[in-house]
């Protein structure tokens, strides 16, 4: 029985990784942490094509250099150089895969959803995703290109 459980977990992991690709990102000012990996699911190629009406899982693996009781996500779509707020369902990082309080020199996996509303225009843009500590400094700040499609 345990063999089948292990096999099932391995197969699920393989299926999940088949739809995910490490996303090329640019650090945009991480002060209190360092990002090692960014994954978006599903995103089989880059730039990620985000379909209207769907939601995407964003997973950011980072190491904190500070202690923090809280973490808050702020997301913008940068269009023609202008940041436009991009609402996400859960801005509290402590409810997004991070066990708070955050401790220095520990690695965390932040996971959140990126919903793409039907009313968004079909456009290429850059997503800027920040996770701020309790001093409002960036645990991480990353930018990655996406394309919203119908």
C-alpha cells in the first residue's frame, strides 16, 4: 500500500513540474532577502501566457536576512513604465505558505495566486511582485514578463 502512495506522490510531482518552468526574473530591490527560484504554474514557455479568466500559481523561493513578524505582498503590472495595482486574493504572506515569524537565514516558499480578470486587456507587460517585511522593506522584489491573452 505504501508503494502506491509513494508512486502517486512522485507522479503528481512530475505532472506539476511538467507544467512549470523556472521563470526568468530580475531582482528589483530585494533589501532583506534573496530569491533563488520563481515558478509559475501553468507556464510551459516564456514569457508566460496568462489567459483571461484563469488563475496562476506563483511560487517564490527566497532566503530572508532578517527577522519579521509579518509579510505583505504588493503586486503591480508595469505598463509603459507605469505601475498599475494588480490585486491578488491574499496579500498576507504569512497565509501564503510562509510560517511566521520569519527568521533570518531561513529559506521560505511563498505561494500565491495570480488571477487574470476577463476585463484585462490583451497586452504584454511586466509583473512586479514585492513581499515586504514588518519594516516595509522588501524581503523580495522581482520583475518578470508576461503576456495576457484571450
